[in-house]
């Protein structure tokens, strides 16, 4: 039972992170029908920027408390990520908006490689330790333990997602976003500037990715240039699981995928009699992805059928 | 030949002469390039191998329009299959097998090449079957996931039964042996001695040309036309009576075949395989070759493959010395710079030349109906 609770907690932490990243995919997809392949790398840029800021502050102002460092690091990472994301949108996606579907996907892969290589040049190819900024004493809940950082991940993700729901469903801007997603041309006729809305969508996605990147680095105490790849892929899976283009879907999909992975990794050893171990954790996401795409391509909450002729 | 130079179409004699000239150049090439060191010949051999890979991926991406980001998995399947069937690894780890084959596993390439092709095709169908209903961008992610799964298994299948030897990979793989001639030793022909690399270059060249012929024949076949119809509009293709599912599966299977054979050859050439060689980056490099050269256009794909395969070698010989001269040390490694340039090239090509460096001629412009064979 202890394992179960522990894995559920781990799953929630993981799932909250996936949800945050999945939102970036799903919002862009909802409007442009484009998989923003470089999204995972934006996350990596965020984490490494924050790390640099934090290390700089720690060296120069050692008296600053940990939580303030974390906030300052994130505060720098968010605008950097937004800038990176806007440049990507402007340079690599906007000119190809009416091109065949394959074209923006290929530029997205190119952008992803460029970002990773540049990060490797700037920050080196080694794993970097992300300092422990928050108290590391474990909190015990029903036989399972959780750190303050991880508790913060869950709470903050929930807050951000509520805020985003309010933004999209209640504000004027959110209405413009939904209108553009429905039909960019008609939205344009109704006085919405689609380019502005699309850029804004990328910016929001990037800000969420920056927060997620810092939280990933903080909760696993490590950052490097390739760290965005796997979370990006998993978050995409989460977005598909929930129904791509659907914002609540991305949240639910992320949490569900996190739980599946954590429980799967926790129990695969027992289930297979020790033949397969927890290092097969990454395989679960892909099995889920394939299963969803085969049996319910529109995802759990998606209403649109995947194939549009 | 006409495929490469459309102006030769009405002049068969010139086409035959051109074929002989190109053939002679390809045969003489290692001797010219070899003057600058065997590393260059090695790069050429790899170029031929990549031509095979790129032609295979071109069947899937270029003809059928299915973006496959896990193509390298088939390469890995071929490579590991050869490694297991031609190295002491399995007999060392499984005493039962050692008892059955007291001399160890040593299989001739006549067995291994068809096996590699078949196994890769099987994997192609395994991957293709569940994902066929998906639209392009979903497909890309699923194939990417598939490539990663294969790699995860290669890394982890060293326990409880040691099949792939994990991250260390498999060593002591037999070199190719044809008619008693081992490719690992220089071959003395009497008038000239061919080093091992040269032999592999010729072998890969023959295989690449064979792939080229297969591809041209496929392109001009009923199946090839069906692929292109699906690529342009699969609903319309279906209405024309094409069995979209089967034809897509065939694209996956046939594309994978090339990868499997190339993989088997890679592992014989290297004498060593490890999961590191089959990362996502490799898939993307092969994709870059196809896209850079010209999606769906065979000469373009070959150009792309040769350019990108020889490029790292060129880079290594220019970037490192230049930096050492300028800064005293190497600041940007050639490998890193290569990835940066590939990434930028993918973006730039899509933005400015979406049909590639050597695009297919437009229909109805310059040429009438294509000849049956190139």
C-alpha cells in the first residue's frame, strides 16, 4: 500500500508537469493544427536560463533565501522563453502557414536541433546540478514521502491551470483565441487580429514551458541541453490522450499519463516477475499513445475526428 | 541515366556512354580520394550506405507522404540482427546455443542480407499496422516513439537474459566474407592491392546501385503511382480503387527493407554495434538527406545523401584546423557545428526551396511521359 500511495504522489508530480507542457502543445495545435516540435526545447532553455541566473545570484548575493532565488530565476526564464518562442513562430512557422502539412513539421524539427545545439554550445554537454533551494526535509503522508519542491509543483500547476481556464473561458482575449481556433479567417473579419492571437498563444505556451522547465530541474536537481526531449514527447502524448486542441483535455491527459507511468514503473517488476524493470518507464507513454490513437484518435475529451479530408 | 539527365532521353547512345563514364568515375573514386587518407574512402563507403538509407526513407516519406521519424529503428534491427548472427555474443551467453554450434555463429551474407531485409520489413509492418489510420503529424510522433522504444529495448535487454549486451553493445562481429574473401584483409588482385575500406566501398556501391534500380522500378510501377496518389490525396486515391491500407503498409515494409540491409552492412563494416548509433538524431540526419535533396525525387535524394554523408568529414578537416589557427584551441567541435548546420538547413530548405536542391521536374514542363526505366 505504501508503494501505491508513493507512486500515486510521484504520478501526480509528473502528471502536473506533463499537463503544463501539454497545454503549450494543445493551444498551438488548436489554433494552427501544428505540432510545435520545438516546445520541449523551449522548456530546456527556460530551465537552463533559470539555472544560470540562480548560480549567478548565489555567487554574488549568497545571503538571498532559496525561494527568492527560485522566483527570480523563473522571472528571467519566462521572458527569455517567450522571446525564443516568438522568434521561432515568426521565422519558422508563420511563412509556412499555408504550406503542405509536412513543411512546418520539418522546420520544427530543424528548430529543435538548432536550439539543442546552441544550448550545448552555451551550457556545455554535461549534466548540471540544479541547487536545492527549498527545504529538503521529506513530508510524510500516509507512509509515503514528498518534498516541499514536489508539493509546490502540484500546487503551482493547479493554480496556473485554473488561471488559464479563466483566461480562455472568461476574458475577451480568451474569446478571441477560441474564435481564431474555430476559424482564423472569420475571426479576422470579426475584428480579431489572428497574427496577434497566434503570437500570444505561443507566448503563453512558452511561459508555461518555462515554469515547467524550472520545476522539472528543481524537482530532479539536474539540467542539461537534452532535458526537453522526453518531457516534450510525453506531454505531446498527454495532449493527444486528452484530445489535442482541447485545454481541459491536456490537463486531464497529463495527470493520467503521469499516474500511468508512475504506477506502471512501480509495478512492472512484480507483474512480469522481474523480467522487465522500472527502466522501461518511458515505454508506457508510447504504448498509451499508440493505444489512444488506435482506439480513440480524438482523445478522451476531443470532439473532432482526427481525419479531416 | 535519363532520370538524372532528362536531356539524354532521346539519345540512348549518349545515355549508355554517360552510364559508363559515371561507372568508371565511381570505380576510380577511392583511388583518387585515397591519396588524402583512408578516412575519406571510409566517408565514401558511408555515403553509399546512406544513399541506401535515404532511398528507403524516400519510399516512405517521398512517395507515400508518410513522415517517419523512427526510420533508424529498422537500421538498428538490421544491424543487431547481423551482430547477433555473426558474433560470439549469443554463444558466449547461452551455453545451449554454444553446444548446438560448437564453432560459434558465422553466417554468410547471402543468408544475412535477406534475413535482415525480411526482419526489418516485418518490423515495418508491425509499426505500420496500428498507425495507418493516422494523419501525417500524428504518424510522425508515433514513429518517433517507436524509434525510441527500439532504442530503450536495445539498451535494457541485457538482463535477465543478455541479448543485446546493453549500452556496451556487441563487439567482435564477423566482417563480410564473399566467396572465401574476407573483407577485413586487403585483397591482392595481382596488379593492385585493395585495402579493406575499398572493398567495403565497392560492396556498398553495388548495394546502393541495386537499391537505386529497385527504387526506379518501384517509382514507375503501379504501386509507385498508387503511393503518389495517396500522398497527394488519399480520399481521392481510395475513390480510384486503391487499397490505401495495404499500399501504405507496403510503403512501410519496403522502406524498412532498405534500412534493414543497410543496418546489416553497417554492423559488418564497423565490427561493433551499440545503441548509441541509433539515436533520434540519426533518423533526423537521414530525413535531412531526403528533404535537402528533394522529397520524392531519386537523383535529389542521392545528392542529399552524398552531400550530408561526406560533409562531416569535410567539416572535420576545415573547422578544427581553422579554429586551432585562430584561437589556439577548438571552441566549436565539428560534430556540434554539423548538427547546427543540419538544423538550419532543414529550416532554410523548407522556407526557400521546399522541393529540395534537385527537385523533380514539373509535370508537363520540359518532358513528356517518363520512360519506363532510368
